[in-house]
C-alpha cells in the first residue's frame, strides 16, 4: 500500500462510484464521511513507517508509479492532507442543504484527487496539466442542466487553459537557467513566461474578469468551492517553484513584484467591491482581494512569510464556505442576487443573511472575526516595510468593508409592506450557525488550527527552513 | 524531410485560417482533422512516428466527439453562423497579420530556443496565434473549443521537441479529449433551435 493510493486513487475511484448514486442526502453523508476518514487517516496513519496491528505489520510507502513517473506523498505532506480533506469534508456536508450534492460529491472528489495528485506528481511541473484537468471537470460542475453556458464560463475555461502551456514551457526554460545561471536574458524570459502562466492560473489583474462574470451565472455554492480549491492549489504550486529554483527565491526583484501585484489585486478587488450591486460579484471581488493578500504575505522578506501564507488558509476557507452556503440560500429563494431582488430579505431568511454578512465581514478583515488576526499581522509586517504599501492595503480593506456595509444596508432594509416571516430551513441554518461560531472562535483564538498549519512549511525543502 | 516539414507548416497555416473563416461546422471539423495531420508531420520530426501518431489519433477522436454531438442538432445553419459570416475580410486580414508576424519573429525565437528547427517554431506559432485570435472573437462553445484545440496543438508541437515523457504525452492527450468532451457537454446544454 502507498500513500498516493489512499489520498489520490481512493477519492478518484469514489468519484466514479458517486456518479451512480442519486440520493442527495446519502451522497453528502457518504462523501463527507469519506473526506473525514481521509482526514483522520492523514492524522493517524504514519507514512513511510512500519505499523503493527496485532500480528499484522505493514508499511505505507510514499510513492506510486504511473507511466514511468512518480506520485509522492511524504510524511511532511500529511498536515496539508489533514487541512485539505478536513475543509473538503465541510464543503461536502454543506452540499445537501444547498442541493448540489449530486454534482459536488462526484466531481468534487475527482477534482480533489487531481489537485492532490498535482501536489504529489514528480517532476512537479506536470502539476500544470493535472490542474488543467481539474479545470475541465469544473465545467460540468458549474453547469446546471437546462441553462446554457454564459460568457463567464467560457472565459474561465479559456483563461485557465491558457495558463498550462505557459507554465510547462517556463518549466523547460527554468531548467535551462539552472544549467547556465549567468544567462540573464534566459532568466528574464523564463520568469516572464512563468509569471504569465500564474497570472492566468491565479486570475491576477487584469485576467480576473471571468470571476465576477461567472459569479452572475452559476450556483454560488459551487462557485465558492472552486474559489476555495483553485487559488489554494495554485498558490501551493507556485510555492513549489520558489522552493525548487533557488535563483527565483533569492532574486531581488521577486519581493517587489509580488508586493506590487498583491497590492494591485487588493486595491482593485476592494475598490470594485465598493461599487457592486450583485452579491455574487461581491464574493468574486473579495476572492480576488484574498489572492492579493496571499501574494502580499509571500512578498514579505521575513523568514515566516510562508507560515503567514498558510495561516490564511483556514479563516479564508471557513469564511468562503459560510458565505457561499448563505448565498446559495438566497440564490434559491430570490429572483437574482442583484441588490434590487434581495432587498429586505433578512426578514425572511435572518440566519442565512446573518451568515452571509458575518462571512463577508470576516473576509473583509473585520475585528473579532476569523481573518482579522492574520490580516493584522500582515498589515503590521507590511507597515514595517513601507507605510505607502500599508496605506494601499488599508484602501483595499476599506473597499471590502464598504461592500460589506452596503450589503448589510440592502439586506436589512425592509421592502414596502413586508413583515417578518422566518423561512430558514433548519439544516442550512444549523450549518451556517456552526460556521458563524467557527468564524468567531478563529477570531478570538487564531491559534486553534496552528497544530496542523505549523507543519505545513515542512512540505518545502528550502522554503520550510 | 525539410520539404515535408514546410509542407506541414503550409497545411497548418491554411487549415487554421480556414477554421477562422469557415461557417459550416462540418468544414471546420474537416479542417481541424487535416490540421492534426500537419501537427503529426511536425511532431514526428522529434518523436518516433508511433508516438507522434498519438497526437493524430487523439485529435481525430476529439473531432469525432464534437462531430457526433453536433450531428444531434437539427439545423445546419443557425444564428451564430449567420453572424460569423460577417467580418470575414477582417478575420482574413487578422490571420494574414499573424502569419506576417510569425515570419518576422520565428527566426528570433529559434535563436532563443535552438535545436527546434524553424519549421517547428513557425508551425507552432501560426497555430497558437490564429487559435488565440479565434478565442478572442467568440464566446460560442464550439468556436472556443476549436480555438483551444488549435492553441494546444501549436503548443504541443513545440513541447514535443522539448519533452518526450510518455506521461506528458498521455496527459496532454487526456487534456485534448477532455476539451472535446467539455465542448460536447457545453453544446448539449444549448437548445438545438438556438444554435451553437
């Protein structure tokens, strides 16, 4: 038995089996249960060590051979598996009340298997192709039967697909740079092509146009899932490049470029948020700003900047989960997610509205909520580097908070003649309630996920040290 | 061999331009089929023929998937095709510009990536350029998929010269087939009376 078999092949096989099942409740429970089991196995099962249970002795090998190449999951990757499958389980349990289980469970498992494979494949460059396959699987995940594909979906497909060739080609050029480190021209060319590849993959300004467009076209819960998984995997993939190529990691230009791009995304995401009138687009712009925050964290010269990148993982995921769960509730019960259609909806769906607003405020970095402590650390670190950058950080955050405040105003402002009428389904309300408690817990005690997140940098040989 | 390589480049230029101009999906898919023969010609310069044939077979399978899906539609001409007939001159001129740019730039690219051969670089750049043009002027699923397949074909020509891993060849084939299946799925979401 090998670790890739457990955390890649098993979810892949289950995704095929899940395609045959129709009952949404069973699908969500089985899917969530399997993801939880994979999480527990990642905690309990020692990789690459002999395990004795009674008379039975076995060892979980680290590698799995596919067409002459290896998928490798080492003990250092176990923490990532815990966080990844733990968060994935939460998304799957939420798929029942949002009535997305029949798409999210089979396709979500296939996408998860591919993304974990992308982090495990050697040479790691091939991850670009596996991520592309995950993107292709996202198309049926996004598409609802009977609804024609919109321009946002087409643009998502095009932009994400174009990233792959750039990254593969850059990988080949980078190998050339390693062979002749003095060739400045080649280094510049390879870095530019690599940057373009990641600009497509991470939806860096101005290539993020598909995100708000897509947010108007597809189910918010599915969108939230993809907004969680794709940037997370792309950032970890990007960290792999930094870890692998010393000349990029030690380049003097890296930090200013990452910071400029990060600030650009934070400011554009924040400012555009302030002027949106569609709840789905607001989520898209918040995710754009979130990617910017991660890039800013990565740009910090401190040795613990990679730790900061990983600390964003749980608060962002929980915020996005609660946000998209709540948004899905409004999506199913209103004409559209445009401000005109959801005005005063808090009187009908108070818990859903509360969840949406608290998740939004959390991702915007509002005090006492999950993202605030990490955001504060980032802002503090940034201010110690440059007050100008800290100012732009503030502008972006203010934009996000303005968008959240406008949403609050619209959602609680009663429409004429409307009264209170509680129609929150208990299943969704329960999950949102648990999520909201989680947002507050992480805000008050940000050290809760530390035992798992603390080991994540060890995945990277050089960055981790 | 050089003659055959340049013949492949000419084939790719003609088929890619034809894809940009054609109104009929049958002609488009036929042109794509011929385009994959050109791709085979250039990939075979660096890979054994048996391995290079993967590109041709995968491409034709992708075409079969798209063709079978499109056959299910009742109308041969639709609103989109009528729209597409407009601006043909513009697209022809744009494609010509790309060919001119490739002629100018390909020797410089060859200097950066030596050992690939001018024909491989030219053929690849033509496909990528015209494919990107196709992607830039349409939101229709069929056109988008044809554009993406064209761009990927261009990339695969160059990448085959750089990387001969069996896993990469297999994964890129899966990506091509995945794109075709995605296109077929997207087409199936559109009501036949509305058009592709």
